[in-house]
């Protein structure tokens, strides 16, 4: 899953791979990335949706 935005707006790519979720900066695809377990990802996503993050 990827989200595109206009120039100067941060974008991320999210990949669901087995029980892990990978996140990276879509403008620097060859750079570093973060890996989350499914529980950590759900907690983060719930926080974003609830305006806590």
C-alpha cells in the first residue's frame, strides 16, 4: 500500500509481509525501513485514527 502526495509532503509505503509490517519513506526506497509486529502496527494505526499520533 502506498500513498502519494504533492511535492514536499512526506510519503510512506507500507508492506504487509506475513506477521510483519514494513514501513519506509517512499522517496528513499533504498534507505532504511521500520518493521513492526502485527500487534504494534494495530496499536499505532489505532492511535493515528484516534488522533493520538
